[in-house]
């Protein structure tokens, strides 16, 4: 999220970003990290709930009433299964689509970058050989625009238009799409008008080119579940696709692991304050992501995507260790 904020700051300063675009950028960034937020929130909720009922002696009432810890865990497992379905949709569909749409937004910002050169009631001399005056800029449209340039050694051309907007062709060349205006050609030596032509629509090329792909191809991390499955057999880097697929499956299954970690940790943390519970949940979450990074790093180092399953094995060992640690209270 911090990286997205730095990107946004750069785009607002150096590019043409409207308030609507800023809101869309924040939404896409939020949707991108939604799987992490949901998993950590679920872990904190489970640990906090169990810690509360333990400190209030409700947990002991359940045990003395004949309700075992396993029976209590079953209800948390059912809740975890619901969160698994939610995490599956977030990991395989919402998050990758948000990544791609955010990249399209950044790409569009680069396309719109020349817009920052145009200001209301200002002479623009940033394009070689051209002088452009814009009366008003509103909603990416220009009004009362005047273009002046030399044509040959004895002619000066003036183009006046009521309305115009910028467009970029497939090769990255920039041009002004002018509406309702006229073109005048004046002789400097003879000091008279040579030609005047009216137009409804006219395209004027600018000496400016932006090299980019307007509709870039999706990266592997921007593919949803169906795209990953269809490209597994055809993509050159099959190992990378399988690693992304395994990683997302594990992220989607995290709520089930967090049920057991949060339950047994909640029994033993003895925390009453919400900030204490939140802090412990965040620490467990950071440790979890560190384990995931270890599994991913080993898979990349060995060039074997199946080595990523070291991460769930470590999680299972962690659950066993936490359960044994607090076994005396269950």
C-alpha cells in the first residue's frame, strides 16, 4: 500500500491525474491487497475472540459443561471455510484483475502526460516550431485554441478551433483532434492572406511521440484462475505459473490454518486489551508471510515450484507446536 501511495504522489505531481482517477487508483490498490487484509483480520478476530472468552472464564465454563475444545474449534472451522471461499474469489479474481486495471490506469496516465503542458489562457512553446494558445482546459478538452507555425520561408499558418482534444495513435504519435475552425495562411513578404479554409473536423500532428502499449498483455500475476489454467500448458515459463497458482491456493486456504493458530494462541496470550490482541495478530501474520517468502524463495532457487509446499508444512508444524504449548489449558 505504501508503494501505491508513492506511485500516486509521483503521478499527481508529474502526470495528469484527475480526482476520479485518484479514487480509482486507491480502490484498485485496496482490492489488490484485500486477500492479505481478510486473512489477517480473520486471524486477529479468532485470536481475540478466544482470548476474551478465556479471560472471562467462559472457555472454562464450556469445558466443565462437557463441551470439549475440539467441539468449539469445529464452529471456527465452519467460519473459516466461509472465509476460504471469500479468499479464493479475492486471490484468483478480484486481486489479479485489480492489478491489471491499475496498470492500465498508470498506462493511461502516461498517455495523458502531455496534458500537463496545456493550461488555460497560456502560450505553449514546448513543441518545436509551434506556438499554441488555449483559452480554457476542462475535462481533458481544450476550448478556443489557436495554433501558429511557419510553413516555408515566407508563410505563416494560423489554425483556430472552438474545441479540441489530444489523441495518441497505435504508434505513440500525438495529435490534436480539432473541431469547428479554420486554417489561414499568410504571406510575410506580401503581408496578405493567401488562403483560408474552414473545417468541421481536422487532425493536427504534434512533434511528440510516446512509446507504449495502450493495451498491454497481462503479466502472470495479473491472470485469474481460468487464465492460469489455460496458459499452464502453453506458456514458456511453466514453473512460474505453477508457483503463482500454488501460492494463491495457499493464500486462499490460510483462514483454515489461522483457525487453529488463532484458537490455541488466543488461549495462551492472556491479553485483555484490543491493541494487545491486534499486535499479537499482526506479529503472527508477519511470521506467516515470512514463512511464505521462504517457501517461494526455495521454489525459485531450485526452479521447482513444488518446493513451495514447504510453507504449508511449516504451518502445520507451527500449529502442532502452538497446540502442545497450550495443551494444558485445553
